[in-house]
């Protein structure tokens, strides 16, 4: 498994390790029973009579009904416990990034108040696709900056394909995921966390990067002919270097936001109303 690079990733790693251990234990038991039956209950070469037939065996039938239920219940408990924690959103994240997926690359809207960039993320028309429940946590007067890529974009330091998303080490980052076309999936490999990017439906999750470096990301949902080229990089740096990067984007005239994507569907709007 990849080495975890966020505070949340060890929880995911532990869940996966436990699941694999349980699956291996069940597999060994099943393989053992298959081999035991094949070797010790094979047909005799000298005897041709039909072996004794057992129509019902209530203890065994109860066993292979109850044991799977116990296994599934235990896996469900740990999965629901960890999923609830991993998908919980703090009231005020330190950093908010709107990740925009499109065929065949990514855009990153840094929802931050940056000197030289005017506007307000809460009222920006380009972010209309994002629900109000996320907008209420946006910082005030966040003019913001953006960065977009193409399949041919390269990280200047590593040469890895795709645009580069910059994040500050030790800060809680909320990713707000939107799509312009079809379903994608945002996956930063060493974060051990991925989530679907769905047109007309906004997802979000939070991580706290705790290791500096440049890490690989990719789309984990088959989204069309060039799905394999939907790669990106994540560069975790010090908070000071992160702030400098935002200023560099202002100097490049990458102010404001790119359109977040397809507006919410009626079903999603109804869900928003019911949850308010």
C-alpha cells in the first residue's frame, strides 16, 4: 500500500488491512475445506456404491448462515465508523479548493482572499454549481485564483504529466468536487482517499497533508477514451510557499475562478432544501 501522507490516511490504511486480513482468513478456510473434501472424500477406485446421503444437517446449515452474517456485520461496523469520520466536514477549513473535472484534465479553483484578486466566491457566477451549504464556509471576499491543465501539461520539477495542485502542509483542506461533463473520480494515491466527481451533484471531503513532496493523482472512474490521460500532481509545501504560489498565479493573471461545472439537478436541489 502507498505510504500515507495525510492525518486521515492511516485510518483508511487500517481499514483496508483489516479487510484484507479478514478476506485472507476466510479464503484460507474455504480453500482448506475444498482441498479436504477433494482429497479425503474423493471417489474410491474399488468401491462403486453410492455414499451415504445427508438431506439435512441443521447445525451446519445454521453455521454457514450465521457466520457470514457475523462477518458482514463486523465489516459493516468498521466501514460505517470510518466512513462517517472521513466524510465529516469541519465548520471552517483552513483551505478550500474547488476541483473541477472535465474531459480530459483538471482545473483547481483556490477559494482564497489573495492580494490582487478581487471578487467574492460566495456570489461568483462561475461557482453557481456549488451548493450553499459549502458556500457558507467560504472565506469573505475570496477573489481567488485558478490553475487549469491539459493532458499534455507537465510538472516542471518532476516532469510528471498533468496540472499541479498546491497544498499547504499541516492545514485542513476541503475539496469541493464538481464536473463539467461526465462522472470522474478524484484520487490522490498516497492520500488513500478518492471520491466521485459527478455532474449536477457536489461531493466534498477534507484531508490534512502532513508530508511535503510531490505526489501522483489520477481519475479513478472510466470517463471516456482519454481517461488514462486524466493525471495530475499534488505538491505539498510549507504554508508560506503555498501563499507565494497563490500570489504567483495572480501575477500570471489567473485571477477569479473557472466555471465549476454543471448546475445542480432538481433532485439535488430538493435534497439541499430538505437538509437545510
